[in-house]
């Protein structure tokens, strides 16, 4: 795994280490999987399914954004193309809202 850009340096026993600004160290295995964020970097909706996770690992966006923009423009997407804010807002008009229900005792 590349350590350039993420601040990790080689450490003992096939692990990586990075100093955290709070004063502690973060140690991870070298074969760690990428971290999937809570929200899609393209549309800012919550990533909430396995399909979203798989789409993020391939395209760095949610499943819906991967179907709308990334899959059909695979080469451009990998080269860095992303939809404009206006395009994202227009596509989100018909998206059903995320309903959250909480019970508090």
C-alpha cells in the first residue's frame, strides 16, 4: 500500500504508523482496506447500503451517482471528471428523502 499523501510511515511487522495532532499514534496494517465515508462526495447523501459501499470503492461515490454519471463515463471519471453542482442539484430533485426514525425512552 502506498504511504504517500496519507501521512503513514512504515512501522514494525508490516504495519504503518502516523502521529495524530492530538498526541497519539495511529497504527494500521499495510493491507488495510480504504475507508468508506459516511456521505457521498458527489451528492452529499448518506452512504447506507452495500451497493453504496461497492460503488464508493470503485468510483468514490454512492451507487446512484455511479449509475448516473460514473459508469457511462468510466474513462472520464477515472481521469477526474465530476458533474457540476447544477447537474447534481437537478438530479436530486426526484430523489426520495432519507427518513430517519428514532425512539427515545
